[in-house]
C-alpha cells in the first residue's frame, strides 16, 4: 500500500513539475516579447534549424551553419544572441565587429563532435605528420576544420594556410585545398570528410582515419605517405544513429519514397540515400518537391518535425524510428532567452562568448577564406 502511495505521489509531483514548466515557458514568451519591444534593433537573434520551435520562433534569421555565419557577419545590431551551439556563437564573435557582443543563452549548449578534437591533439598529430613526411607539412598538407570545432582549432587552421568548411561548402573547400597541396588533414568529422572525398573521386584506401588516442594516429608511415585525405576519428552522435537498415525499411514500405540525409551520416547511409546535403539543402529540396511526394529524412528531429508541419501536403518522416535529438542545442529554452533579454534591458550582459584576440585574429583568416571560397 505504502509503495502504491509513493508512486502516486511521484506521479503527482512529476505532473506538477511539467505543468509548472509549461506555465513558466508560456510566461517566458510574454517576457521575451516585452523585453524585445524595449531593446528594438539593438538585438538580433540567430537560430539554427535544429533549435526547438519554442525558442527558434524568436529568431530574426534561421539557417544552416554557413548561412548563419554569413548573415552574422552582416548584422549591425549591438547584441547578437545565438540560438545554436557554442562553436556557432564563437564563429559569430570571430566575425563580429569589436563593439558587438555575442551571447549564447545557455552555456551548456555545446557540440559533442566539436569536443572530439582538441588543439593539443591536433598539434601533436601535425608534428607526427611532419616527422613521417620529413618535410614541412605546411607545404604538403592542407588543414581543414569543419565549422563544428573550437575557435582555437580554427586559429590553428588559419595560421597554417587552411580553411573552415561547413556541410554546404565542403566540396568547394576540398577542391580549393587540392589545388594548392597534395594532401588534406580534415577534422573533426570523419564522415563529412569521407563522404565529400568520395563524391570527388578519392579512392577509399587513400582516405585514412587518424585515431588521436594512438601514436601516429595508429597509421603506418606508408599509409600516411600514400593518403590523400587524413580523416580525424570524430563523429556526430545524433547522425551516427541513422543506419543503412533504416533506408532498407522505408524502401520496402514505400518504394516511391525519396531518402535525404545530412553528410554527417556514415558513408553506408549516404551511399544508400538518394540525396545528401546541409540542413538548408534538405529544407530547400523538400519545399521545392511536388505535393504528395514522400520523404524520409536523416537529420535532427526538430528540423524534421518542423518541416512536417510546414509542408502538410507531403509525407515526411524521420529516417530512424528512434528520437534523434541534438540534446545540447535543445538546452536553449525560452526561459534562458527571457533571462538574457531582461538582463540586457537592465544593462547586464550575461553569457557573452568572447574569443581571445590572438585566437580571433588567426581564426578569422580561416573563416574569411571559407566565405571567399563560397559554395
Ligand atoms: P548544417 O551546417 O548543415 O546546418 O549542420 C550543422 C550541424 O551541426 C549538423 O549537425
Ligand atoms: Fe554537434 Fe551533432 Fe548537435 Fe550538430 S547535431 S550540433 S554535430 S552534436
């Protein structure tokens, strides 16, 4: 009897907490509107496509990582609030004017993939590559970092002549790099690097994986010498959940369905899909498709759920039967946004993302190259 009562009490408490949260989020929406009315053009909110609806509804501009950095660089507002993850806010700060302030509403909104490569690990790898190639790697290897990386890695790349890339300009970036140097060192996402290299006709045995936890990446001298692309052993835990079997399932259930996936998915998934592309490309393709078409989408679930609502004339489903959620981006709630905006009304800046000047200078070289290379 006692146990039953305990469970019932727990249920009531859980329901109360949920109701409380819903009410507080509702209040937060009103607080956001009130604060924004006071702050006017002083504030711009940028939101990534994976951001949840309750938060991203306040974004003045919503886009993929490339569009957000391009848009961020043009913004004239004093405060740039980033409804995305840490590396996106850092990039905005690198590209911003010195008098602009970039804010991440919740400092726990990181990216597990970005955390898979540290400056120390990359510098060690670079020295080991130099040792094997018996040459200055700067003349032979082009470092390219995916946008999903810390600012100090962007600075490393900037100093060594390389560029940042995103999923929407990876091919242009690799072509740019190969026009200048014989090899590419690509970090931290092995899948984007491999998928892009494969489209460009690089044989699989010329794309080797560098394990940062092993001496010389776990590779032999010969493998390093013969490689065209050295891929960092990193991945996205959200996109890793999509499997070839999910594609087989939908192909059997709906042979007329089109499968589109993000290039952070493993090669076996990208190979089986009909299309792959950045978050913006996924949205654009589905938007442009005729009514009645069917789509299975291999990317983060908030984006998929949003386009499902946006295009009710099409059948759209998540590729996987499980929830594929970017749990770190999800951490930015309307409550965080309300607190940040009210702080600004009171003259208090909270959660500013400030990249140190020396890192900023070198990282800007790499980001500017990315914007110059274009898509
Ligand atoms: P996009 O550049 O396609 O928006 O992707 C960003 C990202 O983090 C994907 O996981
Ligand atoms: Fe990082 Fe993956 Fe989230 Fe993109 S979806 S921000 S790569 S953890």
